[in-house]
C-alpha cells in the first residue's frame, strides 16, 4: 500500500470514528467538529512526513487553509468569551 493510500485511510478512519463518537454524544456544534477534524488533519500530516516533495508541496495549501480555519474559530471563541 502506498503512503498516499495510508494517509487517506488514516484520515478517513479517524474522521469516521470521531463523527460516530460525536453523534453518540449528541454534539451539534459545527465548530467542535471542525476543530477536532483540523487537529486530526494536522497531526496526521505531521505523522506522514515521508511524502515525496511533490506530495508535500501539494498538501501545504490544504494544511494552511485548515490551520487558518482553526485559528479563525479560536479567535471567534476568544472574542465571544471576552464579550461575556
């Protein structure tokens, strides 16, 4: 199995497990889902650093977009907490 397939399989399994666990727990907040999925994506990408340079370059924009989305959620939550 190629490393790309392992990467996609790891992400798919992780996302599926988290989705099922959140559904069982009754989590309805989309920011929680996105935050956890972003953390899983960033951790999985870090674990699979042995991609060839072309694959790594292709993942950089995706990782950057996920990180920006995660940081925007964090900033919005901080602003919400500061407002009271």
